[in-house]
C-alpha cells in the first residue's frame, strides 16, 4: 500500500482552522503570536509573528470592508473587537455565523 502525502495547507487556511478552535474566546495579539504559530508548526508550517500579524490584519480589514464576501464570513466566522479595561492590547472575539 502506497503512503499518500497530504499537501501542506496555506497560512490562511491554517489560521482560520486555529480561529475555529478558539470560538467565543477573547484573543489578544500575544495569542496569535505564540499559540497560532505553535498550531502552524504542528501542521508543518513555519511562520513568524509578523506573518501572523499581517495575515490576521488582512482578514480583519477584508471583513470590515465587505463582510459578506470576506474569507472569514465564507468560513462561517464573524469577528468583533472587544475592549478590555486596563489593557493597551486589542482583543478580538471570533464566533460562528448563524
């Protein structure tokens, strides 16, 4: 029996999958820079914190500009900024679109 090799998924697909594992949580930039990177490493992709930050910003901006045709919406996700008292860091909550 021949072993089949799964093709590596791209960074965007992996970040969307990681977001789906954190539905309803308030996510700060440190979680993207550490946890998302670890998730991607576990799936055979090496990325830098800057790469993750740029990709996350791109997904959010796309969602803001045209929500219903955005990558996040097409993945059945919605995102909103969450204000946390005494925190300079921005936080976001990702939820499923129903």
